[in-house]
C-alpha cells in the first residue's frame, strides 16, 4: 500500500529556466513536492528531466527562476543542498571489488557521516536493504536486484531528507523491481521525500503524484488516477485481431477512430462514441476478413496517458509551424 504523504514542502521550483546558448533545455517549469511524498518525474529522452535534476542537486545553476531543496536556494546554497540529498543513478555506481559492508563504509566517509554514528547507520542500511546475511559478499557477486538495494542503501547512509532516484530499476527483473519499491515506500513512511524518474509506466502508478515534461515544458501534473481521468477524455477500446498490423492500417484513417496504437500484441483504439465505434470496427474489419478476438471498452493506462499527451503536444507544434509564414 502506498503511504499517504504528510504535509510540508520539501522541494519547490518556480518558473525554472535553463538555456545552453540558444537552446532552451528547461522552459519555465514549476512544481512543489511535499515531505514524505513519492514524486514521479517522467518524460522521453531529451525532454529536460536530467537538466532539472542536476539543477535541484546543485550541479547546474539555473538561467532564471527559483528553486529550493530542503529549504536551500539551488542558486545560492548548492553545498548545503548536497548535504541534504541522496542520489542514485540508473548505472550501478558502487565498487564491485569491495564487499557489501566495505561499500557502505566507503560511502559513510564520502557523505561525512560522523564516526560515532557509522556503525548504527551501517546496521540500518544492511537491515533496510535485507543484506545482513550478505555483508561480506563481494558486490560483483550480487544479483542485479541486490546490487540496486545496496546502491539505494548507500544513497541514504547519511540519512538525507530528499532522495533522487534516476531510473533506479532499469534492467532489473519485475520481482526485484516490486521489492525495490517496497523499500521506497518504507523510506517515504520514515519521512524521506523521493523524486524518481522511470520509463516503466506501471511504476509511475506507484507514485503519489506525477509530472510529465516534454521539450523542456511541464505538460501534466497530478495524481495518477486524476491524470488518467482528466487527460484521456475520450473512450478507449482494446482490440485484438488475427492481424493487428492490417487492422491498424484499416482503422487509422477511419473518421470514427481518433487514434489507434500498438499495445502489446493488440491495439488500443481511441474513440468518442464507444457503441458506434465498435459497430464500425466490426464492419471495417469484417469486410477485410480480419478475425476479431477481443473488442471491449477499457480504462486508459498511464502509458496511454503518456503517449496521448506527447502526441497532443506534437500535433500542437505541427499546427503552430503551419501558421508561421514561409
């Protein structure tokens, strides 16, 4: 069960902008994250996610706008911010030739954990990550899921108020991913604020709230269920047929079909009138002797919302380009 976030701001940005020459990487992005919240930060590659995170971590200075992390200004107090955050990247960043506890000891020193507190913090990390029986194991011998748990433990060994997780479960099997998210919930319940980026849309639904960034702009912000209701105002159909590519070609230009996209081994078809569209789909595919195995109305997934929002932005940009004088 996802823990309910307590009140209190932990991270805030207002009209944050970052440019590199003439290129606008982050374009007036604003959002606020409360203490203990699990906040999902989504977007395709090149959308601006990493640039925002680097500014929040005090590694990049904003071109304009305001940002604060744990109460410290990202432009004025980068050193204080770095003392109050933990960071875990998608690439395993620990030392394979050290044991589990040697890695924890090393990062305790890197993060300046007071010497008298190191035994207590190491015991906490081993217990939290479930690595007590593997403390003397060489890190290179750990399976991927256990390595990620160790990396998370080392990121919180100094008890940071805010945790940045950048694609933390990339390349990890589904069971290990679920177990890893249990650790994230535990950290949130203990009062840590977690900002996480992920390409797994099922993981996006584990977050309290989500922000979607595209081409440097924030295009959606809200709870997963709210985004699914508000950002996908049309009806969605699941269509499985004997030939989904032929089905897609037959339907993509039909006036009753707003959008058709491949989803797994079938299709997701967006329509405005479910009953009329289903009758039309049966007629069109029947005329081409394509067998319908499944045709039913479904609730949109986060992937549907994600794709729909990106496509809407692309269409908006295309229309704006048409209006410009040649």
